[in-house]
C-alpha cells in the first residue's frame, strides 16, 4: 500500500464523520473537549436559526449574483451535515419572508454550516498530523 493511499484511509473517515456529525471528527480523533465544544456551538447556532424561522437556501440559477447567493447558501446549509438533512427530512420549509428575525435566522443556518466546514478542516489537519 502506498503512502498516499494510507493517508487517505486515515483522513477520509474522519472528514466524512466531521461533515455528517458536527464535532464527530474530533471525537473520532479522541479530541473530546474540542469535539463537544464544536458540536454544541454548531448545533446551537443551527437551532437558533430554526427557532428564528430562517429560510433554507435551494440552488437557483439566473444572473451571476443570484447563482452565487443561492448556490453558496445551499452549500452553506448542506455543510451542517445531519442537522440539515434531519431538518429537511422532517419537512421544515420556511419561505423567505420579510423581517429582521427571519433574515438573521437564515444567516445563522448558513453560519452553522460554515463553522462545520472550519471544524472539518481542523479535524483533517489533526488527522494528517499537521496540527496537534
């Protein structure tokens, strides 16, 4: 087995679990405190977004700005892993409505996904030995 395939077998399961379960990659790497803090902060941010009735993005194309906003927002939502999937499976569908609270809720949902991306990068760096 080559060195590159060995390293992929080390970080790929960690990265997959880190995406699916916020903080899961760190828990798999036995970084319990960091994993629990990440899980709590990402989950609470996502739940606050839901409680504020934030809208989930769906991919939409059109002009360049519309494509960037809606596709980027969708990827940000999807990056929350099981939180996003479970919410969609349960039928959550909040249309875009005017109001500050709903708008902040939408931003909280995307922010939770982006925090999970940062957690995934951190778990990857720990798994490959770039960070302790």
